[in-house]
């Protein structure tokens, strides 16, 4: 199983690397977005507070978008059908694509985090390696969510429509714009089931209050559980179409 997944991941990575436009977007877009965010908050104290939430949100958004559209392109080009008739399981396929897309999602996340810290000069109290490790868990769930969601789309337009359905509500309800505890009670209950809520809370605790990964184990457990659940669901909904 592992060798099959690694082979699929290598093919996915090789294909993206040779797509110069995609690579350029992966590298440049995070820098442009974070620059605009930095210029939009000239008050350093405000930027310090908003930065953890934006890091978690952008990691989820970019990873979801990259994975969903790329996975859909694989299906539309007939690659998925060829894999389905090969001696590999559906779980092999999902894990292979997870690993392949994860590499580039990780590159984007590293760019966002390091640019935010060193170029925008935000102040934070947690350990940098713990911030990065927490972000790895966030993008893992985002990649599996992108793969799972992509199985329900028939074209790129439909995939993009999942953004206002799946991503935007999380941005409004996770505490990025308004504190969750000040929302109506029914929205607070809704925010409890959203992975971005735990990503924002965990990253804020690490960066603003100097918490360790052990202190945010609840958020980590929820995000890891979400990644595992969406991986299983993606493998179950991946249909054989020959």
C-alpha cells in the first residue's frame, strides 16, 4: 500500500512541478495576499492579534483550493479511470494524492508563515517549530477536505462554488472577524463543528500566549480526527468509472 501511494504522490508532484503557471501561483499568490493584509493593518498590535487567525484561514483556503481543483483535473483528464483499473485500492489513491498535494500545500504554508513573521515583523511568543507543526496538521485536514469535496464536482466551476458553501461560513463563524463567544448561541454551537474554529484557537494560543502543542492538544486532536474522517470519506466516495 505504501509503495503504491508514494508512486502516485510522485507522479502528482512531477506533474505540478512541470506546470509553470501553477508553480508561479503557488509561490507568488501567498506573498501578494499577506502583503495586502500587512498593509491593511498598519497598527502593529492589531496585526499581531489578527495574524494567527489569518495564517490558519489562508492555510485552509489555499490548500483546499489547490487540492480540490487539481484533483478534479486528474479526474477530467482520465487519470483517475486509469488508476482505478490498476492494482491499487481507493485508499492508496487518496493517500497518494494527499501526499502529493500536501507537499505544495506545505510550501505555500511555509511561505505564508515565514513571510508574515520575518517580512511583516509580527510579534509572537510560541516556538516557531510548534507553529509550523500545528500548521501542518491544519493543511493536512484542508487537503483531505479538498479531495473529498472534489469527488462531488463535475467541473472546475462547481468546485469553486464549494468555496462559499464550505470555506466562507467557517471564516465568519470561527472567530476571525468577530469573537465566537459574542455570537448568538446557535452560531456558537455551529462553530463547534467547524475545523477552522480549532485551527484559529490553537494557533492564537501558541502565538499570542506562548502555549505549547501539549497545551492545545484538544485542538490538535480535533483537527487530526477531521483529517482522518475526510480521508476515509474520500476513499469511500471515490467511484470506479471505467
